């Protein structure tokens, strides 16, 4: 017969293996961020003087999305699903250290928009009714959320500087936010997650091991260990998604119009 | 009284009912009879829990019963054994996994989601990543218009699976944790792990080389042909009992031989124990591509083209 002690050890081994694997996976994210930080050490500040794209756009980050109609009892809504991410430098000129340098268009680049600008571009732009009609179909409502970096914007670039031009090659970055600060924040987040998840695991284990073993307090610890096991996995995935580089960060989002019946007129707009 | 013939669509599905009866009996025995809380019962329960997931997989492709109500009740019952709502398979497996695609994003259970250098860790860790991604995807999908019936059924399954487990726990926390929850989670996580075994190193863009098959006859008998994955992807409407015949007819002559593994046990030992690092990806679809490029048009078409060419000359 399997004693409670033996099974308790087995259960703790499962929970600890899971906790350690989640920490291990987070360490891989940390290694990615460390590599990125090394690359971003070469980032220099610049200002967009001209952009060859529409409305002076110098670079653009795109999220290809499909919108599908939500099931709401108190209104209408569209949920957006990200299909693909892409970046493009459209060309123009940059002012770098007092010099104005030419930039040729390229797709071999990562464009990091500011999250605020991206959210603004993705917001309900008044096209709700037409979008909802398409979102109800099997094909869904397709859109591309474009977040441009335009004339006058301050940017950080990782690129090869020539005497007359800036060359963006594979792995280059043009960012609307300070990329070094971003990567430092994300590394702190991952460290915080690793430390906290191991501390919580330790705490749950200690409660489970309160004497008398398998008594009321220990039972609470057992349930806490199960809750930890079930919760740590989605939390770990949330951290993984939170440290995706801004050029491929999930946008998703919803448009909701509450206070109206399906097919009726627009009421209150809620994001 | 309803006859056997009219109860089930296929008599072979009695095997699935037998699997569930054996599994529930094992769980009940361990919960109520202390002397049954031994290694043999626990291993057997873990194994049958995995089969519970296979049953869920099969039943969510094709309901076993003629009666829609019975299918619905059955789904509720089989959700308990693995502690997740069986209906989750509709979006996660039938809609996303079978296309290796979620609206352009990777399958929720894509093998690429784990990347430890030591491959054994990927096998252990895979459900930790694929599980939450799957349930996050199911949650998003279920909020969409036209999914009312799904949500209702899903809720029932969720309440039954967690409710019954909770009741058992209220009476005896430790026995439930050790002898009910551990087998439940083993099966639920096992079916997720199978994704890693069946697709890691395969080319999901190809027609015949997207999946690895475990072709042992005995293995497939006890697993309800769950090892024959290529034909299952290509002909999802086939009943599990027919897969062997169709695998032999369509897959065997076309698939890269390296993707037909004679034994899952040997594959596990070879890939995860004897080889510490993740195997390099091979171009398993090379022959398929070359054949497609070199393939000739039907003879009638070629004759017609030759005749036209002769006239021009």
C-alpha cells in the first residue's frame, strides 16, 4: 500500500518539478532579453526629419488582425485576433548627432511603436457598424493596424551608420520608446516572477508540511499546492507573452458597444 | 428497452465504454478501499486516465450515441476523469490543431512552444505551456457569437468535473489529491504531451509528413488506433476503428519512413533518454516535394499536349 507520506512526497515532487520548470522556462526568456540588451547597447537617439511614407511616415509596425463578433447580451462587440506582425522602414532622413542621414526603405528591421500609440491606432475609429457586419460572417472582419513613426518623432535606432546614410540590416531596430529601458523593465519582471513563484512554492510547501502531517493546516497546504500547480502555468505564459518584443507584442483587443441590441443603433462606446 | 444496436452508432465503441467503466472503478476502488491504494492501482488509473483523454478525443470527433442527449451526458461524465471539459476539444483540437493554425498564429499545442536544450525537460514541461495556451484560446473562442450551445455544455462539464472532485475532496482531501487528482491530471497532461511526440520534427505544411505515427498493432489496439495520426489529420471524419485500413492504404506508401515509429516506448527511450539534446529537424517532406515537382500530368493530358506540339511543328 502507498502510504500518505510516500504520496505526499510524490505530490510535492510534481509541484516542485513544475515550479522549477516554469522558472527554467523564464530563464530562457531572460537569456533572450540579455541578448537583446547586448544588441541594444549600441542604440543611438535620432529624430525623424522626413519620412517617405504617407503623412511623413518613416517606419511602420503592422498587426494583421481578424475581428469576430462577440456574443453579448447587452450590446454588440468585436473581438480581434492577431494573425501576423510585420515591420517596415519606408525611408526618409534622420538627424543623428547633428547630421542628417538618408535612409533607404527595408523590411529587414524591427519597428517598436509605443504601446500608447498602438492602442490609439487600434481603437474604435467609427467604422464599427461596417466592421460588425463583416465580423458576423465566417470570414470575419480583416484589418491591419498600422502604427507609424513619423516626421518629428524622437526614435532610438540600432543600425549601421555611414557618412551619408543609415543602413538598416537584418536585426536592426527602430524604436519609438527607449529600448534599453524597456528591456531592463522586462528583465526585472522576469526576475521578479522567478523569485516570487519560488517563494510562493516554498510557502505552500511549508504549510503542507506543518505538523501534524496531514492534519487540518497541512491539508490547507495540500490544497494550496494544487492551486499553485494550476495557477503557475497560466501566470508563466502571461509573463512569456509580456516580454515579447514590441514589434511582435500581442495587440488583440475588443470593440464593444453596450446598451444596444444586435442590429440596433450605437449607444455607449466602451473600449 | 433500447437495443444495443440503436444505442451506439458503432459496436466497436463498447470498448470505449468499457475503458471508462474500468477507469471509474479503479478511481472508486482507490477512494473507498484503502487496500487498493497501491502502486498497481495508481499506475493502472494513470494509464486509463490517458485512455479517458483518447475517448474524449474520439467522441468529440464523432459522438458514439445516436441520441444527441446521450452524447451530451456522456461528454459531461467523461470530463470528470481528466478534470477538464471534454468540449474544449472542439476549438482546441478539431478547429485549431487539425489545421495547425489559429487564425495565422501557431497551434495552441505546437511543439515549438518548448525549447529546453535537454529534450526530456520539454516532454515534462510541454503541458505546462500547451495547457494554459489551450484554455486561454478556448476562453477567447467561446465568447464569440453563435457559441451559446457550446458554452452551456462546457459549463455543465466544468461544474461536474470540478464539482465532483471538490465534493470528494471535502470528504477526504488527501485521498482525493493523491488517488483522484493525480490520475486525472496525468491523463489530461498526457494527451497534451502526445502532441509533442506526434509533431515534433515533422513538417506541418506538408500533406503526408506532418505527423509521426506509432504503428505497433498491439499499441494501437489498446489505444483505439491513437497512434495513426497522419490519417487521422487527413481524414478526421473516419471512425477510429477504420484508421488502420486507411493508414495502410493512403499513408504508408507516401510518408517518409522515419515518421512511422514501430514502438512508442522505444521512441521515448531513444529520443528522450538516450539522446539528451532535441533531435535536429530533418527535411521529412523532401521526397513529397520532389515527387510533386516531378509528377506528370495524366496520360490523356500528355497525349493531348504531344498532339498539339506535333501539329505546331
